[in-house]
């Protein structure tokens, strides 16, 4: 199967072109108001409920409970609510859809949620823009959707990928390239392009295993890669049999040095370890929130 054939088979994801398309359209136009964003979110009740659950979770440590989307936008900001809305609509359309039997989606979602938080924590060390930090969160949340799509649309081949990882301890993306001829990052990158996602997010997903190959946005992609690797070290990988390097080895590796350099993070400081500590604080919350989001 070629990449083009695979992309053509994955076309029945209704939420992507509707609600998410609207969110992307509204937020990319300078004329759009807070009301426009709230209106499109309310057009999908289950999405609105999930956004409120997320806004009221301990991630945001709000003093008072937020009961409406308009209020959430005032309290958290337009960019943050846009980020949650994008992430939740991807979650609804990709993770909650039926099909695919070999992959533990809750595990995958937990990995993604933690990775999104980690990317945001790291991002706040190098950028100040709230919009950009919110975008980093979304990048982390959606970076591995290619795996869920592979499982859903091509379950037999994907089962062989998992077997290969278990038998030979190679990485998932290497196993995918052997079985499919392309990996989850490439597949998801192509689909996001088709769904007209912002270029920065496409690059983050497309190059998250190889930021050095990207022409643009290398800094943001490498922040995501670092967060991704950290999640693996914390035991939050998408598949239990994926090989792990070990935290000490990872932090000392040439790969980590290169990633830190590309991202602009001060490699020699304790910032990476501090970020890891912060990330650990979110582990229980990730489990709790994922349970709520996945319940019907
Ligand atoms: Fe990945
Ligand atoms: Fe990942």
C-alpha cells in the first residue's frame, strides 16, 4: 500500500471538516469574536461538555468553576480555549470512533495528553506568547494520531507492527516503515494537510521523530520530541513493548543534546529535570481526566 492509497482510504472522519474546520476558520480570521468561537463550540454539545470538563480540571487551577464556554474564553483566553477545542474535536473524531482492535486507545490518549502538557511546560521556558504555548499543547496532543488511524483503518498490518516491536524491540516508527512503507508521523502529517491544519501543527506532527529534517519550526518540533521522549521514560508510552532508553542515558545522549540545541532550551541547566518533575505531578490528573473523556 502506498501513502497516497492509505490517505485516500481514511476519508470518513466527519468532525474534522465540520466543527474543527469551523474552529480553524474562525480563529484564523482577525474579524472573529469570542462569540463566534463560543457559538461553533455550542453547535456540538458533547464537545462543549468536554471542553468545560477540561477547563475545570486541575490543569488550570481555576479558583471558581467555569460553567459556560463564554466564561471559559474570558478566564482561560481565546487561544487556550481554541487549543482545547481543537484537541477535543480530534479526540472525539479519532479516538472515540469504532474500528481497530489491537491498540489500547486509552493508553495512547494518556501518552498524548501528557505529551501535550510536557510540550507546553517546555515551551513556557523559551516563549512568552500565550497563543504559541497553546499551539504547542495541541501539537503534543495530536502528534501520534497516525497510530490510532493505522490501527483503525489497517488493523491487520498494524497488528504486525506491534508484533514486530514486541519481538525485535525496534521503535514503532521503524516497524511501521517495514510493514507499511511509511510511518504514523508521515500518514498523520499528510492528513492534517488535507484537513487544512495550520502549518506549524503539521510540521510538529510530521517531524516529531526527526526535527532535524524540518525546514521550518524546528524549535517547536524539538520541544515536542523532548516531551515525547520524557513521557516514554515516565512509563507513558503508547505501547507497553516500545523500547526505553532510561532517563539518565536519555538526558546524557547526543540526541537529547541536539534536541535541546534546536529547541533553544538551556541543556546544561536543570530545566529538563525540573520539567520532568512538573510533568510527574500531572500523572494522576491525566488518568482521571482520560477516564472522564472516554466515558460515553
Ligand atoms: Fe510518534
Ligand atoms: Fe509519541
